[in-house]
């Protein structure tokens, strides 16, 4: 029997869950008996061939072999320029590194379930754009998985929370993980999960809090007459591990000691919780500003919230919980496990998806089916000449951020010169009208007859449920469809590159 699983593919840690026949989602332990697996890969050169090691042992190896270890690859998803050079001389893209992690998670799930795993729902930060969502889906395919859906992490967390029908109402999900931050406001009721607004920062998480501690410790070592330990790759990797442990200690104690050994001498650095909070105050404020923005845009006051959910390992920091509970004027729900909620919700979505495909209804919410009504996390637009200034390009937003999806919108544009024989459509993501502050995620040139200046052309955009973008272009003079196409994703793998990556990762021995 094959199972559909839910995967929380995290920046620092990942988790896998499955919906049991009892209708209860359950976290699957990995081969080491742990509920979470470090999202870390160490490439071992065995006879000139790469043999990746994934998880806790790879994480511990980072301090002794930093150049052979890949961490935090989730932050590089969708970056076509990023590469990791393995000791055996192979260059890997982010999708391939993530696929190696997913292969380990898949193998561990199969071991725990005693059966083959092919189908999975994989979660992503709500604020991930099209390129990063597509890269995540590609990683799953490279790993040998059929990706049923790419699901937003806060939505997944709310699904696991919403299994309790007493949880109906307005819910704020504050998700601070190892590398990303998301905040999502939604309304839960009768098996329906309606997202009202979302925002976030894909470069804000526990990693950044660790960095502040690392710099502070390094400065204190230098103040004691020691060297700059951040100049050495091995010391930097060791210091990152010490900083993470210090951060975890400060969750339960008011003060901790970090010992750095260098050049035959030991340097002792005491860190108080108050110092740590001062060092990271601006990071916390960034999460506060984003949270306030989501509530303001939705027209919802703090005291209107019925439930407050904290998700992600970084929400264990006392200053985070204190901040959010102070703003909300209420305690956060204590039943939500910050490391497990996202994977559990993904497992629910996977089970519902499989059930729907089989023509049945999985009644997980008191006899009612599951319906997720999500919103766009990124505005969708196109570049065109400013109607008031024919020399200036501007970004025209067709689908604003936080629009309900699936969504479709159109706008008419006009040829800029006589005898123009083509239109060039550039698809953008971002909220600004200035092209400098948005990202072109794809483009296409389509032929038209040689019309005079001012001939109308209609551009239509659509977001599907996975926030994948589709484009239609219509010649309004001839009332004829010029073309319908998926965007040519500049940042993502081509079909040929995807096939090559599948073959390469499939040949690896992953442990």
C-alpha cells in the first residue's frame, strides 16, 4: 500500500507526517528515532564519487569539514546562479541539494510505514514567489516524488490546529522558522480555511538571530586579545553551532557561557538573555511591522482575534512569545507543537487530495470536507511604457497581493509605434510601480500584424491554486487570441536540466 505524506521542508530542520486510518495525522520518526531531521547535507568523496550524508551527522560535521557541508539551502531556492561544488568536483543547484534531503525524508518515511511512498504535499513559506515554489516542486520531482501540491506553511499549521472544531474563528499564524518568517491571518469555520492576508520575509529567521550572536561572540574574543575567529571557515562553522546552542539555552535560562578555543587558548564569553534581546531587537521589530501590516490591510484589530498560533522553532525564544502575546493581549495556543504543526497540516492536505482524486470525501472536520481558500503572496504585473511619459517604463499591477486564488485579471495596453509587429510581455512579481523594485519572472515575445500606433492588446494573467502563473495575450483589433502560455521561468530548471538533475540525484547513494 502506498501512502501520501506531508513534508515540512525547512531551512534548518525538516519533518514528515502521514494521516493514519484513524483520521489523526502523525509525525513519522526518522531512521535515528527523531521527529525532525536537520536540513543539512555533507558530501563525502568516496572513490571520486559523491555519497551524501543527510541529517544530524552531517550537521555535526559542519564544524570539522565546512567546505563539504551544505546548510540553509532553502534560502537559495529559485536562485539560478547559486551552486555548491562537491569534494568530487560536481556542481549542484539548490533544487538538487533539496532533492537529496527529500530523498532521505522519503526513505525514512518508507522505513517507518513499511511501504512505498510516491505522493507528497510539500510546504513552502507563504511569501515564497513563483520561482521558489517551482524550484521546490522540481526538487520533489528530482527526489522521485509526485508533488500533489505546494502548500503554504502557515496554512498547513492552521489545518492541523483546525482539526479541533472548537478552533473556529479568526486565527493569526505567526511563523518564525530557521530561515524565513511568515504571518498569515485566516478565518476557520466548518472545515473551511479562508486566508484573509499574508506577508513575510524569506530572509528572516533563526539563522539571522544566530548571526548576531556569532558576531557578538567574535567581538568579545577579540576584546580579550584573541584573533578574529570569523576569518577562519572551520572556526566560523564551530561558532555557528555554539551560537545556536547558546540561543537555545537562553530560552530556559537567563545567562549562558560560550567557550571558544583558538591558538592554544580558551576564551570565555558570557551572554545574558537581555544582551541577546538587545542584539536582535531590530529583527523582532521587523516581524512586528509585518504582522501589524497584515492586520491593518485586513481591517482586523488585535482584540478581534480568536486564536493565536506560534509556529517554527524560533518562536520558542521568550522575547518572541512575549512580543506577540503582548500585542494580542492574549496567550498563544499552547497545544500547537512549533516543530510539527506544519508537517501535520501537510499530511492532512495530502490525505484529502488523495481522497478527492479517488472520488471520495475525507471528512476530517466533523463530517465536513476540507476547503482551503488562499491568497496571493506576491503581486503580479507587467512592464509597459507610462501613458503620461512615453520614455518611462512602469510596472502595472494586474493581480494585487492578497488577492483570493485562483485569480484572473486583464488589462489593455497599446502599441507604442507604427508598424509594430510584435508585443513583448514581461511578467513581474512585486508591489511597486517602479521596475527597479520588482522581479521579472518570465517573458515572451508574440507576433502581431503591422498595426498603427495605439492598437489595443489585452494581457490576462492567472494564478492557480499553487500560485503558478499563466498568461494570455489577445489582439483586440482582430479580436483574436495571440497566445496562451505558462511563463518561461528564467530562474528555474528547463525540462532538459530537470531530466539531468533527476538522473544525477538518482545515482547518488544517500544516507
